[in-house]
């Protein structure tokens, strides 16, 4: 048998090879399942032998480190920006300057895409990624090494001839990843990211690196530096070497002998930009020879040997003909603008997203207005501003009932979205069913999207509870369903009745109650009935349950359709009761909801939180009417303002420590007396 360290190293090398094939070359050799299998094996070995664990193991791509903030670090050499050419005239002007400065010498350009992300420097020592820094102000950036490790196309281990080198390039988020993320945020009632670039920037700087990992950033390299200088004599060779080292280099790059080829490349990509899975906002031209670059030199802000040719924004004016309301997967109501069709950058646009009612208020938008719309990539077009407001424009109001099922909709405090709370709402049904049947919830094998679609289309499922009423005869009428698979599905449905109650709770689709919260609720309350009966204060005695979650649970069970669903599931024989495993901390602060803001003089946020929770209090992130006390330190900002506005008690750290100490001495005092 192979020694453990050898097997670990072999697995890592194998996984790195597949990472490169998959994320850099886009040419996988094995299936995702095989890849996951190797990863699990490595993880198991590392867990069993922590002495062999290393920070650059492929298992670390999933993140996990959580920090309090970012450390500032100085760049090895400044990361400057580029001068812009806004049209072909300015491009010609740039070329003329280069020619003049090079006094008749021959030269050529490398033309690359201007990737619309944020630049980052990655430093390697002895072939290992040691430091990743955001651009920051160009001189000093932030250490985002742990986040960068989750970017799968950025190698953590490189076979390099230099003891130290640095790679600079662009961190990107693909349009699909961006849209998925914003859809999730809209559903969760969170503020939306403006574009993939902002969202990539926010993601790279997440304190919880597991979140960075889940959002799938990408990295394209364009500079290879050794001792602060390009490693090889031409930019083109540097790009080739980067590729050979395993970095992802954008394939859409040419060596342009002169201005004509350069301008043609710019025109081509202005046309083709939509076809890319990520956003670009122009073309970057760089003089190829590093020696010529050196002689051309720099101005204070940017190199004289490079230019960014910027594409023009794609905007157009049109009339807002109507506003319709769509209902999403978790019941969030989203207003959508119906526009008089207009061509923007070669594409006809007739819809635009309006996100939520606050956005409509912010724009002061009414039906009949002439609006400016903008397309950025494939991202759904958006309304930038109102150009004119005709007399007779019709103001829009979000409906009070769900446009699909008619149930009441609510806008919870602190949320931007209104939601339909009916778990059986047809708009939500497909998603509710697939979620309920999924592996980590009720684990009904065979009941994936394809089957759910058929069940909904044929009217066999109008609620989650209908799953438990399915008959063999009904299943046999579906496409591609034989006796054997139908019986298997029924057996799996039957087996799902015995899943622990936490699974059932996470399957109901209560907003903000995912797997983790469902487990906490099950452990704290034991079963569905205790949860249905608990009031908000009782709900908040559970760990991690603040006003937002408790209100959501109350609202969910107050909705008649949902109570009916619960009763039908009970009748079907699902497991409604489990064991109580968690006793909640009770103490002098029980029932109080705290918000921490600013820097406290001695306690870190985490310490303050632990102390409050140990005394039975609850700590939440945002100030609302339900907040009891705001503990404010130095540089407290908007949360403190909001607390004052709402007349909420404000404590200093000293005051907090006093209440904790007073409570403690009275407890101990009581015991010894
Ligand atoms: S070269 C001094 N190449 O554009 C050299 N930059 O305004 C500057 N960018 O901060 C970088 N794609 O974030 C270069 N192929 C590319 C680029 C690129 C995008 C960004 C980068 C930089 C900004 C320059």
C-alpha cells in the first residue's frame, strides 16, 4: 500500500491537472462525478491526517476562512491604469504619438480584450501562490489571498523556473454567474449588484471566503513579472509563457502589425462582444516589444505604450408602455417594464427589469414616460432614468395580492421585495416541488425537474402534499415511465416520510429557513407543532434566529394555504416530531435584540456577540423596530442614526459590560447567599 503522504500528493497533482483541464482549457477529461470522487478522497485523507494539510491543496478551493477585515499591502511596483481612446480618431492619435516617439523604428502591437472586471496581482514563491492583492489605489491594495485561492482558474501551484514571480490580470464574473447571483439576491430581498464587475469586486472582498468560492470567479492573466519587470522580451512571449505555466490567458488576442489591424480588431469586438460569456468594455493595445515599452515610458498615470479603446455605451430612448408583475421561485414579486420595442446595439429590446418597488420610486417612473434604457452585455436591459414625464402618465402601484394565486403578499420589514407566501402558489410550485424532493431535503430519488415538470403539467401535483397521493396508475401515464421506475419512485416517496423533521422544515420553503436554520429550529423546538405554536419571542430564543427569520416563520404559518399544506403532510404520515437537542441560553439579556455598530474600545464584534448570546441576548445585523439596544463604538455610522431615528436605546461598550457584570454578580451572589 502507498504511504499516506504519497497518496495525498498524487491526488493533489491529479486534481490540479483536472482543474487546469476544466477551468483553464475548458476541456475536461473526466466527469464531474469522478472529479468529486477524487476530491472527496483527498479531503478524507487530509481530515484524517491534518499534519499533511497545506493551504494550497485543491480542497481549499471551497474557502472557509472567515476574517474580520482586510490587510493593506504595497504592490511590488505600482499598478497604474490606461489612457482611453474613445473613438478611432483617438486611436490614430495614440498610434501617431508612438510612431513619433520611436522615431521611425518598426514596432507592432498586441491587441487584447479589455475585460470588465477588477485587476489583481498574484505573487508566487517557490512555485506557490503566497499573496494576492487587489489593485486598490494602484500603490497599495488589499490582501485577498484566501479569496483568490477559491478562484479555480488561478493556479495555486506552478512549475516555474523563477524563485519568485508575479502575475497580474483581471478577476471576472461571468454573466450567467452574475445573473444567477442577482436572481438569488432579489428573491432574498437583498440589494442587487449593478453589474458583473461590481459583483466580482464585492465577491473578491467577502470576509467569508466560502461565499467567494460559491460565486465562481474567473481570472485571466496578462502580465508576467519577475523582479517587477516583464519576464520575457516581448508581451506576446509573456502571454505564451503564462499559458504554458497553466494560467488562463484570454484566447482572443492578436499581434497587430499596425494601426489598420488594430482598428479592425476593435471593430470586430465591438460587434461581437455579446457572444462572450463575460463582459468586455473595450480593447487594450500594447506595444509588443518590452524594450520599446521601456523607452516609451510612463506618464504619472499610465503607460505611453498602451491604450484602452473603449466601446460606446449601448443606450436608447423609448416609451414605457406598461409595468407587469412576475412572481419568482420563492414568491418574490418583480416588476418588469414593457417597452415600445427599440433597437439598442443591434438587439431589439422590449422588456427591462425594474427589480422592485423602491427602484420604481427612485426613478420616479410612471407608465407613459419616455425612458433611457441601457444594455450591458446580455444582462437584462435596465431603465437608467426618465427622460420626460407626459401629462396623463399613470402611476404604478405594486399589487397587494399575488397576481398568480391571489394570496395576500407581504413586504417584511427591512426587505425590498414583496412576497407571495403561499407555498402552493402555481408560480412557485415547480421550484417548491424540486426543492422538496431534492437530495439534501426529502431525498426522493427520481423526482427531479423532468418528473416535476410532468406532474405539474398534467395537474397531478398542485401542492407539495400531492406527492404523497400519487398512484402507480398516474405515474405509468407519464412519458418514459415503466413499471419498474414508477414502483421505485413510489417506494422512494414512501421512504421520504421517515426523514427527520429538520428536512421537512427546510422543504416547506419558508423564506430564510434553509437547511441550517431548519436544523437549529428542529433541535430547539423538537417538532413542527411546537414551531407553529411559538410566538416571535420564543422563536428568537433559538440560535441565529433574529427578528427577520422569526417574522418570516410566523407569517408562513399564518397563511391558510400553508396551514392546510402542513395538515395534509401530517395526514400523509410524515415525521412531525424529533428530539430537542439544544437548550437555549437564557440569562439577563433574554428577550433583548442587539445590534453592534462601529469599533468597540476593547471587544471585537465576535467577542461582544458571544458575551451577549451567552447571557441569552440575540445579535442581529440591521436596526429595525424590533431592535432593543444598539451598542455603538467609534465611527458608528448609519445604524446609529437609524437607532436614534427609531428612538432605540443606545449603549456604549462600558454600559454593556456593566449589565453583564451586574447580572453575573447577582447570579453568583444569589448562589452563595
Ligand atoms: S493592462 C498599466 N490589459 O483595465 C497597464 N488592463 O484602465 C494596465 N483591464 O486596471 C493594465 N483588461 O483592470 C490591461 N487586457 C487588459 C485588460 C486590462 C482589463 C483593466 C485593468 C486595468 C484597467 C486599465
